[in-house]
C-alpha cells in the first residue's frame, strides 16, 4: 500500500472512529428501563416533580393563561385566582394566522372556556407560532407586557409543562424588568401516577425531552446571543 506523503499531515489526517452498535444501544435502553422499573417508587415521582414548577401564588399585575394546548382546567384555576383578587387582568394566549390576524376558531374556544369557567373578562394575546415556539412566544408576550406597562405576571400553565414555561419566561421577561411567578395546574395525572397509564407515559416523556432541549440548548443559546447583542 502506498504511504501518504508526510507533508499532507499539515492539511488532512486520518483517524479511527468507534461507534456503538444498535445491539449495544438497545441493551443500554433496556438496562435503563429495568433500572427505572426497579426504582420506580423513587424515580417515577422524582421525574414527575422535576417537570412541575414551584407554585408561587401572590399578587401580580396580570395572570397569563398559557393556552397553547387548550385546557379548561387552566381557565378554571385562573378564575379562582382572579376572584381572589390576585390580579386585575387575565391574558390568554391564542394563535395569529399567517395573514397577521387572530385565528377565529382558537379565539372562540378560549372565549367559550372562559365563559364556562365564569371568567368575567379575558384579553387574548395572538401569537405567531415560530420554532422554538415557547421561546418566540415569550418574546412576543414580552412586547405586549412592556407596551401595557405590566411589571409582574403569574403564569398559569399545565403542571408537566410548567417548569419549562417558568424557565423560558424568566429568561426572557426578567431581562425586561418583569417579575414572573408560576402556577401549575394538575389534571387527573399527577407526579406519582403518570407511569400507570399510556397517556401519562407519553405526556411525561414528551415534556421531559422538551425540558432538556430548552434547558441545555435553546436557553443557553438564547442567553449567549442576548449577551453578544448587549456587548455589540
């Protein structure tokens, strides 16, 4: 075999790469699954609670109902907080169409759920859905809150989504001088019971993966870009 000339090492080099086989990956996943099953009395609640933000119920300038996946329980919880006098305004996220107008169907659904929950008045906040959706939604919400001179907001979010929501809103809104508190809302599935149903497994797995994606990629990248723009 002809040897590669020594001078080429200044431009290219050859190396060996070792990659795990599919068999190893399957065995590893199986071992993780068995470990989780053996420690389910500890791991199941721990994973569930890691997705739920610490509830912080206190006075705020506005309640923000995170209505990305319409859920009547969010409106019901917001009504309780509103009736208790914790905030004078209730903002509800909806979708903005490509033409810039608010999507009528989602707006009508939000209004209907608000009436069912006996929420006297809500203010819809139409948002453009741009990936990553949660981060871009938070930036659009920041513009609305700034325009309305709102200095504190309590985010009413689905429980297993709430940690991610809290991290995102704090990363975006606190920079604008807006205080953020978090109110998680539970349905039938709890941190202790999510592994007992297929729906719970699907829901928690999805939210866990999204949380890691935002925690270790989206938010660090956002912070880095924001720091560069400030330095520039």
